[in-house]
C-alpha cells in the first residue's frame, strides 16, 4: 500500500511539475482571490464552502489522536514522513478532484453530484466502482464516524471522567442534526465554525510552542534525524536503524493518509458539489485541504508534544506512562505548559472537530448509498449513521482504529488505480485548458 500511495504521489508530482511547492500561488488564486459571485448556486456549494466542508471531513481526530499515535509508536521521525505523505498527497488529491469535476453529473434539482466512483467506473468498469462505493459506505460508518466519536469519548473520559455512554448521547444530537440537514446545512455551519475552531486550536498550539521556543530548532533536527533511523547518543549519532526508519515511515504515512485522506477519494464528493466549472481552480481548493490539514495542523500538534516531552520525546521534560497516547499526548502537552485546565482545551477541540468530521463523512456515505441503492435508501442510512455514532463512543480503541486502517487500504486500491489509469491517458491537466 505504501508503494501504491507513494508511486501515485510521485507520478502526479512530476506530471504537475511540483506545483505544490508554490503554495503561495495556490493561496493567491483561491483564498486571496476575489470570489466570483457567478459561482453561487442554490443547489451547490461555493468553492470556499467546499474547502470548509472538506476540512470538516479531514481536520479531526487524525490531526490530534492519529498524530499522537504516530509519534508514540513511530517516534518523532514519523512527523517527517507525515510531511512527505502530505507533499505527495497534494498532487494526488489534485488529480482525483480534477477527475471528480470532470466526471461529475447533474442531479434532478439542477445541481451537481459526484464522487470517485464515477471516474472509477470510467477507468475500470462498473464492478470496481460499485465495490469502491460499498467500501466507502462501510468506511463512512467506521473511519468517518465511529473513529471520530470514539476519540471524542476517550478524550472526555480522560479529561472529565465522563462515561463513554454519556459521550455517545452528547455526540448523537449535533451529529443527527447535521446529518439530516444535508450538505447545504453542513456547508453553512462549517464555513463559519471550522475557521473559528481551527484558529482557536492553532493559537493554543502556538502558545505552547512559544513557552518552549528555545527548543524548537532541536526538535526539528530530531524529527529529521529520527526519520532516517538515527538517534543522538553521547553528543554524537548512533548508526541508522532500518527498523526504526521503517517504523517511522510506516506510521508517518499511515497516519498522514488517515489525516488528510489524499488517495482515498473522499474529498471528491465535497468538491464535486462546487458550483464552479473550473476543474483546475477547484482542484487547487482541494489541494489546500491537505496543506492545512497535515502541514499546518499536524505540525502544530506535533511540536507541543515533542517540546514538552509528553511522549518521552526529545526533551523528556514530562514523560507519560507507557500506553498513554493519541489525544492524551496532546492534552498532556498543553497541561505541561499551562496546567491541567489547559489540557481540557484539547478535549473541547477534539469534541468539536470529531462532530464536524463525522457529519462531513455522512454526506460522503449518503452519496455512495444513493449511487448503490437509489434515493430510497438515504434516510435509512442516515438513521444507521447516527446509531453508529453512539456505538463508536463505547467501543474499544484498538478495534476501531484497526477497522479504520483496513478500510483505508480497501478504498485506496480501486481509487488510486483509476486515477493512475486516467492520468496515464492524459486526463489530468496542470492548468486550465
């Protein structure tokens, strides 16, 4: 799977001439460009709403829990490989969303609907497309729903001692309201809520980093050093450990993919709802999802954990008991800097991110269910989705994350193969024709 993800990312990075290096150009042509009012539609989302909806889909427990898990198991070097997965993922997500815009379809109300299954059907045939859609339905219940709410309940139990079943009830109400409200309601909520939640979390991380600002260069050096299996020993470097490097790479890519979802085709559904007909421009908006999700948010989560030594990391200032990782690492990092109440800030952030992510994945699941079984199956699926939110809150952590990794792999195979097939045929263009 790593070969498939890396190979696809490298192929499109070369094909698109390393366009992701010029992130300032992408920002200038999207967020900082005056929005065209002609792209507004009663039936679809504005490009900015597609970005916030996609961020709601991706910015969640992957940025806090998955990042903490990657560091706890893969070491500080896992952060470097998360950056690598993001760099390649920016090219992959551009390609899959370019194809998503190209092969989306009109719905009965005059708006657009789309998903990776449409271009998979074009490239590989109907059976792989339907198989992918079925995996996505399962994944929306697991990766996008149970994993998020499980992390939320674990965080609330860690910080407040809240029983998991109560967390499940707390989650069901807002998730249900957003799920049954559809993509338009979600878009209206996320375009206001996601920037505020993200900014608050970013400022909190920056505050912790500022307290330990003098150690930042050493932490970055340690991230790069451990990414290739080296460790500091008595002022020098120990020899490269293949096992350490392999573990760091594996967990970095695994959790990087879980975080930004590049290669899974999930963000295609959101971007296909855009009222814009410019596939190149809309794919740039999609690229920003990976940039903000992994390069910005994940890095800002990693630095406090490593600076405070919450994972027994580079400074060893406040090592935790073995086995405490994920969201607990981020909470411990904030507590180390500002006291126990600061750790609760992370919990609140996880709760808000988890609910937004679960609701975002419901839109993805709904479109896949409709593709497979028709419109009549949508309402029953929504009811099942809300029920699974409660189940996720009370399940064991190991089982939920194991299911998430499995679904990621199954979803990625037909999606990446289809993107590669169509890419080799020249159907992905770096600029507007």
